[in-house]
C-alpha cells in the first residue's frame, strides 16, 4: 500500500499544475473566498460556482511535527521529516511537508514558499525557505 493521492477528473488540474510548478487553490465566485483542499463546492457558502486559481506560493508556518517513524511508503524512507500546516497567503490552511529547513530553525509564523517534489508519478507541493524553488 502506498500513500499517493487519488487523482480523478476533478483533481487532475491541481496535480497537472503541480507537475508544472504551479500551486492551485479554489475560489468561490459567490462569496469570493478561497479554499483548499480542492472541493467541487464552497465550504463557506455551499455554492458550486467555484474555479481554479493560481496561488502565490507564499505561506507562513502555522504548526509542525517532526515525524521519526512512519511505516507507510514512501514516508518510511524519509524519516525524520517535518509534517506541517501552513497558512497560504490567500487564506486557507494546507497540510504539507517542510523541506530543507533545520528543525532548530522552525518558527511559528516563519515565511515559507512552495517547492515541488516528484514522488513516483505524482508531483507534490512542499514548502521551504523562500529561496528553495524546487525539491528534487
């Protein structure tokens, strides 16, 4: 069993954009609020008038935990790693991984920027210091 995302016709634009180095969020045309993770309706006003929008890629660290043990592939090969929640500049919170930041340097509210890592057939957004543009 692997921990890879389920990609379907609805989420394909998100994953295709990630493969091209772009982070997408959803914006509701009715209430104008942004949300993440991708949903077919607005979680704020329940409108179905939502569409994809490119996010800036900027975020601040909300919280994190250093994971020392994880038996699910591919995570077991990466321990220890930093599982985190970031506040995207557009507003929503996003679960992610912080890369290339020493554990002792992590601080709530620190500025981060999206980077992308290829995991098998999928490219996933991860976050690092603003100078970190890609995670091989």
